[in-house]
C-alpha cells in the first residue's frame, strides 16, 4: 500500500564536532526530503559523515544556539522543518507520526516527547521525560528565539502532539556532562544580565528547591532511581550556579560603574 502523500519536509540540525552521535541521528531522519547540516568548524569528520548521508552541509560561524538554529531553518528548501540535535534520534514511532501529521496537518506546530538517557538509563519521569519539545513546524508560523542558550521555538498557535519519542542520548560521562552544564549556566547568566534581570539571595536559594520539588517529587523523578536523583541534582545545581554567576556579573558591572 502506498503511503499517503504529505507535505515535503526538511530535517535541519547544527553541528560542531558531533561525529560520535551524528551518523545515528542522520539515519533516523532519512525519511525527510532533505537534510540540512549547519556546521560551525568541526574537525572530527562530522561534515564528511553528513555528506556521506546525503545531507547538504553549510558552514556558518557560531552565533549562539538560537541564532544558529534559526539560520539552519532559513537554509531549508521546504516550509515544514524538523529540528533535531546531533545527539538525538527520531524513533520509528515518531517518524510514522510525523508522516501522518504532514499528510493532514491539524496545526502548523507539533510537539513531541523527548526522552533523555542519563548514566545508561532511559528516564521515564521528572525532567527526563516527557520533556515536551516543539520541533516540527511550518517555518512561516514559528521560529527559533535568539537566545544564546536554552533556545526555544516561538509560536502563537496551539501545537499538535505527536506519538513516539525523540531519543536524546549524549553518551557523556559525568565529567563531560558537568563541563557542558557549566558552559550552559555561564551563557544563561550572561543572557539574563544582558536582558536586565537581577538575582537576589531568595531566588538563589529557592530556585533549586522549587525545581527539586517540582520534578523529583511531584513529577515522580524518584522512580528513576539513582540516575533520576543525579539528573535532578545537576539541574538544581544549574539553577543555583546560574543565579550565582548572575550576581557575580551584577557586582562586576557595579564596580565598573563606580
């Protein structure tokens, strides 16, 4: 039986030294009508892997996560885009759901459940799952934000929901994970500072606590065992360090102004 005709789709992603995960990612989006990889100076063979998989590779100097992803979407030939990261894979169930949605779109934006693998375990609760992410959209109705980090898709419609999971497996050990989170909190603090936000002791202390209660207790993160506990612990530390770094930036700015 022939599949129902659907709107053409561009799969887009950004890369920099992502060779360890890229091949599996590209294989999982091979159903797309085109694949666009925007690379920012990889030296590990990422571009060669992408070309071998039939992707169109575009080089672009790094601009921050949000702007880099927006550039990648602009490079797509089709209006409908599927945005994935190099350490993510589209499950077969999700691929089938995407095809059905594009055959008869009920919304210009669709969200999907993102399942995180942490310390060898696929998380099923807390911050690890379902971690709803709007990644399939008609670019005429949605766009990526300009955020340096923790970028998000901006839209003004009610999104549809797709069945199946977007599988996120960075393959990092704790040391590499901590290094990446340290970079993210530095960028997040800088972004808050540049937008005029301020941090106080109350927010510094309460933000990690609220995050822990929300995801570990009320969203049952404790059911994911030790990996679930460590995952939310890192998240809480991120909240604390983000605001601690913001306070540091505020004090530095105050000294310069004095």
